[in-house]
C-alpha cells in the first residue's frame, strides 16, 4: 500500500494520462493519451490544434527529437530526463534513423 504524500491522496483516482513530446522535424506535438479503463490513443497536434495520425517514417522524427531533447539540461524539477544512447545498439539505431 502506497502512503499518501503531498498533493496525491489515496482518495484520488487516476483516469487519464497524457505523454507529450515535440517533434522538431514536423514542428508538432505527439501525444499518447491513456484512458483508464479504456485504451490508448496516439496522435499528433499541429500549430492549428488539429489532430493527425502518425505513421511510418514520422516515428523516426519522434525518435530523433527525443534523443536530441535528452541532451538538453533539465530546466524544471518536474521533468525527468531518461539517459538515452546508453548502449552501442541504441546509438547505432539513432545514427541510422538520423541519417535517413
């Protein structure tokens, strides 16, 4: 059982979560929306706030964007940057995708 700490109390129920990353190539947000119970919805939002599907090579843009973002220093205590490129395989994948 998790102890209630800070703003999150045991009485709160999480019903939705959204992960967002900025695609620097196509200049749009990529969002993964999780509804509990329910499912997962993945889409991109452009500067006009229009939703678009993501397919094929566009995922490579998201990957490259996430790697480049991880090199920036943390600006907020609320953001956790996960170390990227910590293996030869991941580094090779990054170079392959970035050069295509």
